[in-house]
């Protein structure tokens, strides 16, 4: 009886996912660039299994402008005679983000977050997306309690601040409805989900009224009454 041939394992191959868009120093694009790099390195971690390889990969996409100048200066700082010692990926990551930190973007995002409000025709889902984007751009830490049922969450000070900010951006009548409900959400994700549910219910009610009336209801004309 023939025995099966032993399985052979070849060298790992890079998975054909999209590579990062080269970074040339536009500070507003650094976050996306680094996320794209991290995803690529994660998917191909069997190949990029050493800090030197990871650093070299990211450096290869610093191709022009201020980013290319920074790369040359950074590599020169790592040279000792004929040897270049790149160090750890974490240290490199911190050097890169510190060099292209966008202070104005943070201040801009905080200002927009402070002034964000749910307008008359704005869906809560649209508001939630804008709120999340601004929180990220402001460098605020998104709560890690999103996967925990809202009723069982023990929230921290950062989440408390974000909940208060979210309550401020909501339509006041919507906020009151949530606060007066049977169970007030204790997490930010709970607040956002409850607001989406109430908003969707309001839209369904308006559609049902439209089926029975010739025109939009008075509350629809004047904005959300919730």
C-alpha cells in the first residue's frame, strides 16, 4: 500500500491586498496611511515578522515631499559608521507620528465637535458617523465598552465625557425621550443605538401618516417632534 507523500511547506507568499497609498507629508493623511500599513503588515505577518522588515516596509512608502526628507534624516540618525540600526517598530512609529502630528487638526476637530448639532433634516445615523469621525480626529479615546450590554456597563470618566458631548449634539426632544425612557443607556454605544431606534421609529410613523394624508404632517414640516 502506497504511503501518502509528505506535505511540503513553501515560503509564505504576500497576500494580494491593496498596498498603502504613498505618504508625502500631508499631516491630514497620516492616520489613514498608518492604518493601511498596519493592516497590510497584519495580513502578511508571516513575511514581515521582524521590526526591521516592518520599518523598511513603511519607509518604502515615504516617497516624496517632507516625508521623504524626514525619512532620509531619520535613517541618517540611525547610522553608526557603515551600519544602520533601525531599532524597534514602536519607537519608529512614535518618531513618525510625532514628526507629522497635526495640532491644528486636533483643535479643529474639538471645535467642530463642540459646535456639532443634529439639524432638522439630519438622520441620527449621519450624526453618529460625524460624531465618531470628529472624536477620532480630536485624538479622543473611543470607549472599549461598546461590546458590553449597555445595562451592565461600568463607565469610566472618558466615556462619561463623551456621553455628555453626545447628549449635547442630539435634538433636545430626542435627548429627553431617551432620558425619560424605562432604562437610560449607561454607555455611549447604548445612547447612539437608542437614538437610531427612536429616529427610525419616527420616520416609520411619518411614512404611515403620509399613507393616510395627502401631504406631510405638520411635525414633518416643522422638523422632528419625536
